[in-house]
C-alpha cells in the first residue's frame, strides 16, 4: 500500500513540506499553486521557495532561527519572494521563446 503524502506545514501563511520546501521531489509535494493563490497571484510554473532554518515555538508556530520570530518579514517575506520567482520565470520564458 502506498504511503499517504505527509501533511504540509504552515509557516507565516505559506505552505511547505516537512523538508521546508515548496516543491519537494523527496515527498512529491508542490505547494506553489496554493501559495500563489493565497498571496493574490495567478499560478504559474516558477521555482519553488525554500523556508530558512526554522523551529517550533511553545505556541506551536514555526519561527525563524535567525530572529526567533514567527512573523519575520526578513526571513518569511513570501509575497516578495514569490514576486521575484515569478519575474525570473517570466524572464526565462521570454529567453526560451
């Protein structure tokens, strides 16, 4: 019997696999569409994000290890990171055309 895919983890409103990756070949997880939609973007094929080293605080929230904050905009600025990944994907698409 095949194993069920592990549940995604939520880090400051974005979803990742247990390996802290938005796209993971190890566990066949791809959270790009859900994250794009949540942050107000139409889903496109782009590179996946990776969460920085994080730990769980006493309230059960993931927090960045660098600043110790569950809402750290420096480490968890997902909208900005998605915007950059989308721009890179569009630029790469124009080059291959």
